[in-house]
């Protein structure tokens, strides 16, 4: 087994995405990911300030906030409909 030059590795192209039987679903997922995180991953995350990091992750933070609201409000609304049938 040849290890090559460990201190200066040579990277080839990454693995290609496999062909899919559901291209519509794959397109929808990639569209959502581009909507949530349109920016490329910065190479130096440790050098960003906290406000820059929050701005970079804004799409994910909005999705988390909507998810938490859904998790909290859905049972409350269901309980109100169940207990207070008007």
C-alpha cells in the first residue's frame, strides 16, 4: 500500500453524485439547501467574528426558529381544539 507524500497530499476530484431515480426530489432538496445557505463555506471559520458567523448561518437559524415554533405551537393549538370544542 502506497501512502504517497503525506505532508503535501494530492487531492483528486471528489466522488460524483450517483444517478437518481427521483430527479425532481433531488432538485427540490438542492433548491432548499441553496435557499438556506447560499454562501460558500469559508475556509477560515475560526477568524470570523460572532456577528459574521450569525449572519453566515442566518438561513439555518431561521429554519430552527420556525421548527421550534412549530414544535411548541402545534400541541398547544391541538389541545385548544381538543379541549375547547366550540
